[in-house]
């Protein structure tokens, strides 16, 4: 005879699905990835969700019950990744949701665009920006990107941004493009992210 009781695990899962939805949940436990693969997937997914406008997401790593010493290496790998993503403006904060999951609050688009460069990037000589690389973009996208570059430069106190606009356009494009999923709607998603960044600068 089947018991009428429902396990607490299924109850909490139902609550999580209602709170976050499938789109804002990354389940690393089901696919049993390596630590390196889990970190790669988590960073790419968090960037995509940030640019997509999500504010809070759920990352499931598993508890590590079957791991040596009962500690999940994937959980530890994600924990060590999050501080780096915070420095790069991708995430704002995080907290343990259960023993095998984290709730991550994503950074704003402006925090992503204004994040300081990492040390190894500062010491690297940057190639001169090539405006040709942006010519594949549609005209409405270029117009929005130019507006974002100009507003960003003006917010930094640059009185005449004309000479810096192309370099700033390329910089903003490179920051946002990492979170855009390729596909037929990719450029529409890019325009949405640029528009969100403009709104945050103007607030």
C-alpha cells in the first residue's frame, strides 16, 4: 500500500520551482560534471541570466553525500568562483539556500560594464579597437551602442567624447556579448541589454 505522505525534499523542490522557475535554475547535480566544467557552465549561465534581466537565481550543486569526506567538489568549485564573478560585476551576493544549493543575486548591467579590469588585463597591451568588428551589427543596435558609449563617457566627466566613442562602443559590446546566447534572437537580446544599461545610467 502506497503511503500518502509526501517527502520534504519534494515539497522544497516544488517551492523552488515556484520561486525561481526552470529558466532561473541551474541544476549541476543532475549531470554530474567535473569541477572545471561546472565552473565554466555556471559562469556562462550566470552571465546569460544577468544580461537577460534576471535578478535572483538558484544554483544547485548537490550536497556531496557520495563524495569523499561528504564534501561536494562541485559545490566548493562554485563557491570559489563566485567571489571572482563579484569582482567582475556579474554577481552581487549569494547565500546558502540548502546544503546543496545557493541563491545568487546578480549584479546590474551597469555593475558589469563598470567593473574594474583584472590585474592580468591591466598589464596587457590592448589592441587598437577595430570599428570594422561592429559593422556586422544592425543599425538600431549600433545606434543604441553609440548612445551607451557616449553616456558612459559623459558620466565619467569626459567633456568631448568624440575621439573615444568607437573604443568605448567596442568595450561595452565585449562586456555584454559574453552574456548573449547566440541565435536568431541574439541581437534583439543585445539591444535589450543595452537599453537596460542606458536606463540604469540615467537613473
